[in-house]
C-alpha cells in the first residue's frame, strides 16, 4: 500500500477547530484541519498518497460529488471558505526534507494577505448559477400564427424544405429576442448580486440561450434573485429559467496552488 506522504486540499478557511468534525471526503476519508501559524488561515485536508485520483467517468463524478458535499458542509459551518478544484495535492519533498504540511504552510503564508482578504470578502456570500434560454416554438407562437397551407399534397422533399425554413425563422426570431433580453437580465441580476461571471451560453436543441452566469450573492439576497427571475418569467413566458444553488463560491475564489507546490497535482 502506498504511504500517505501528501495532503489532498479541499479548501482554505478561517481558523475554527471544530469545522471538520465528523466530515468525510473522497471514499469516506476523514477530513482534518491544518492550521498555519502566523496566519488566520486553516486548510481542510485529508492524508493521501502523492498521486492524483484517477478512474473512469463514474468514479470521478462520484469523487467530485463527495468533495463538493464535504466542502459545502464545512462552508455552512464557517460561513466563508475558498474551495479548491478537484485533485489539488501537496506532497512531501524528500530533496529538501520538507513535509507536505510544511510546504502547504509556506505557500499559504506567502499568500496570507490575499487569502485572508478573500475570506473576509466572501463571508456570508454564496454562489448561484442561472441558466436562461428561450423556447423557440413559444417565441414563434408569440409572433403570430404560422402561414396556413395544406402541405399534404407536397412532396416529402418539399415538406422537409419548408420545415427547415420554419426552423430557421424560429431560430432567427429567438436570436433577436435573446440579444434584446441579455443586457436587461444581466443588469437586473447585478442589481441584487455583488458580482456576475458569464459561463458561456448554451441551449437545448429547441432553445436559444440568453444568459448563463454564476452570481456572487449575499445569503440574505438569495430570495431577491429568485424574485428577479420570477418577474422575468412572468413578462416573457417563452423563457426557460434554471436557478441552482446556493453553493460555496467556487467561481469567485481566486487562490490556487502555484510555485510553492511544485510537486502538487492540480
């Protein structure tokens, strides 16, 4: 069995001795806290072998879900943390005799001001994800009834051509409306969110994307975001809105291991 000579890092958080009590991570591994003397920062970790977690898609999805659950549990207890991405490992360095804890502490101390500032800025904040798209058929219906006509007498090729033309008209109409709605919805969401990160617009086969974004929101303003989205839906029934969260602020944490974790895998 490979010796545990590394630390798998889940998050950085303010010092709180009981924050990880009873919390388990990947494959049920018990989590613990590593305090960094001289700072107000603690790392949430488990002891690990110095190799990344690798497996088939189902195993990786399970591990990612377990990591997310562990981070969320600790975040709910502390109110602020900086979550790490999957497979952030800090290993012992035999060449210098520095242990994984020493190397992790060195890296955190070098960035302590940035880490502590971010923890303060994110305290009481959460991440919400919003996906907004238009139902193309509904947009076409709002534009007016389709031209009447008996297509049963037409050849199959002609019917396919007319269907493609209708589909293109629906796409064009939905695209024009999406362009109009995007800026307004972005502005309305930023009126109740502190920050917004675009995630790239994607839509389903029968949809035209309007906005896909992560929002940084104060916990007390989550309902206000829901109200903005409800009002948008009421004004535009053709909108399809997906509202996810709250989660720890993954998209707004800027700290990642760098030079001081040259043996780390991230």
